[in-house]
């Protein structure tokens, strides 16, 4: 089940990160969504599956905000503004290929960074931030 606090935290970090990237480069990138997804995975806990799911949810929520804004700014500025898709478009031949490329490029990095965020929350024994896990591991080892 989705916990919305980690998703909200991830979206807030994505917005802050992407605002800085846009101010420096004038383009939107995937950096904000990936960092937000990693933080969502980190906040939700130590299970990589939960981290991947919450990373995906943070990426989807952030994408729902970023995509319309990106399309609007692309039309207003008359330049492609979502990096790296201006380089992907010439490589594909059909709208289906482009849709698949965009969906994979937007989903897979968020899932991976969310899972890595959850993995970063634990050390080699899985007890870094969760003292209750240390007690469970001690009982299992005995």
C-alpha cells in the first residue's frame, strides 16, 4: 500500500532540484524526478520493493506536474526544453516507439533510484536506522 508522506517528500525534493536545474540550464531534466524518487525510497523504509514502488509513485506525481509545464514552455520558447528527449526524437520512426522510449525513460530510473534509496537506508547488516531490526536479527542468529 502506498504511503503518501514519502511520495510528497520526494515530489518536494524533485521540485526544488528541478527548479535549480532549470534556473542554471534553462532546461528540464530527469534529475529532479530521480533524486525525488531516491528520497521517497529512503523515507519509506529499508525494503527495496517498497522503495521502488514509492520511487515510481513520486516520479509519476512529479511527472504530472512537470510534463504540462514542460510542454507549455516548449511552445512558448519554441525550443525543446525537456532534456534528453530532443536527442531521442530523431532516432525513432513511429509514435509508438517514441511513446515507449519516453515511458521507459521516465519510469525505470525512478524505480531504480527508489530501490537504491531504500538500500542506502541500511548498512551491511540491515540495522543502521532501524533498531527493531537489530533485535529481530539477533533473535534469528541465536
